[in-house]
C-alpha cells in the first residue's frame, strides 16, 4: 500500500476541537470588556500551542488550531467578506435533532448589501500562528465553502440593487475566494479544507423541500455549488492540497439532515475539483457506502467512521470491517480514516470530554497504521 505524503492523510481529522474551559471563560471576559484583545490573544495562543502538541503526540500528520479563535466554523468567516453585513437585530435559526429531541442553533443573520469582495485575507493571522506552532504535522486551515454563503442567506437576503443577477453574485464570490486561496498559499498553506453542509443536506428530501419552498431550484442546487467551488479554486497552485468536508450538521452532538450521499454522489465525486472528500459514515443516518462507486481514480475519500457526537469509543475490529466494506466500492488505496465531523463546530462543543476526544483521535491513528501500514 503506497504511503500518502500529501493531504489528506491516512489518519486525519476534520478540524474543530473541544475548547478548554479557561478559553471559553476568557472569551466571555473579553466580550464583557474585562480583558483586552492582547490578553485574549495570549490565552488563545497558549491553548492552541497545547492542542497542536496534543495532535502531534497522538500521531496525526495534520494539525489545526482547533478553530479556537472562532465562535462558529463558518459564520466568523462569512461575516468578514466585503459586501456581507451581520444583521444583529435578526436571527438565523437552524433546527437540530438528537435522540432526546430538538434544539436550535441561533446566530445573527447576514445580508449581502454590497459587492462581494476580499479586502484582506481572512484567517491569515490564525494560519500564521498555527504554522509557527507545528513541528511534525502539516498545518491545516479550514474555511467554509463558498456555497455556504448562499445557503445561509438565500436570494431574499441578497440586495437586488447590488445583485439583480445572481450570476454576477457568484462570479464575485468566486473571485473573492480565489484571492483568499492565493493569499493563503503565499503564506505557506499547503492544506486547505472547504467545509460544506449544503451539499450533504441536499441528500435529505426534507431539506430539498425547504429550499424549494424559499424559491430555489433544489433539484439542481448541488450542480450550481459544484461549479461555484470549482470557479473558486481555479488557478490554485500545485503546492496546495484542497479537500472538502460534507456533513449533515454538527451542534452540541446534534444533526440537521439525514440520508445517504446518493442524490449528489455522481456529480460530486466526478466534477468537484478537490483532492479528497471527508464524508461522515458514523451511523445509519449516513446511508451506505454504495455512492462511493462513483469516486474516480486519483481522488481520496476520508471515511468518517469515528463519531464525534458521543464519547463511547469504537472498536478497531468494527472500524476495519467497515473500511473493508467501503473498499468494495472504491480502492482501499484511495481511502483514509477520520472522525465523522469536528468535535466542536461551534464554541459549545459536543457532549464528550477532552480525554474521550484524544482517545478517538488516537484510535484513528492506530487503526490507520494497522490497515495501511
């Protein structure tokens, strides 16, 4: 079995990690005005130094900053695009589900009221700080897919004067992302991940019905998103590996959508111009491995078999059995292993402990070593 010397790696992870309590406390103190920006930055830097060391200690070949400087995996980025305004007096609410019932993720809404652009690279300082802290791992930066902006706001939140034609909106958005990608590559980023829930949500008929109800072409939305991402990655340097992560929602151990990847699979795997796909397969909500039959040679699939939604540790034998099952649809040499999502897509985090998180990451590394060498 050939080694993977470029991302994604045999043992990898999605990105976000549980925030330590002292960091959460510091963010609350900062919001209340009791500590300044410099003190918050110092506390963040210390926490990130520790979490990078943890990732390297368990044997991961990639390391993130755990998204410790963010409140949300995507909104912190989207609010910083030129032309996007955070609407403080209006909420964006997403309903999540778990075994106990429903809960809601609520964040300030956003509105596109000007031309989309990129005045300065987003998360550039965060990447530089991460790169300074790694010793053995490749620093990995995660940002939301450009498809998330339209998915979150919809046509109703895009000013008709700024963009009477959505084709111009998509062109400007892709241009902003191309500038972001170039800037990150110039900083030395070799591993970039575009996180996208919209493509996974579209596999759920209920989610497609919701999009149709707001006036979208739900049956072809995934094709539009694939074209947008490809345009955003056009002319990326050969030194930059790009993956995408598709999940059905991750907030306090809850989810939004259900269903296998069947609806988007053929177009997604054959047309999206990325190096690898992080896919969640941790339970029956994710469907079967059959859609992997569309994955072409040269593309990697990172099997998200280890759940981040609960602390119970999976068995190596079960993970190996499922990897073997997936290899019936795509060559084993194209497969990798990871948790199914981040451990803390928002600052709240999922319902497991730091020790359980570390055990799951170590399990991924050990299992991958036994399967692929």
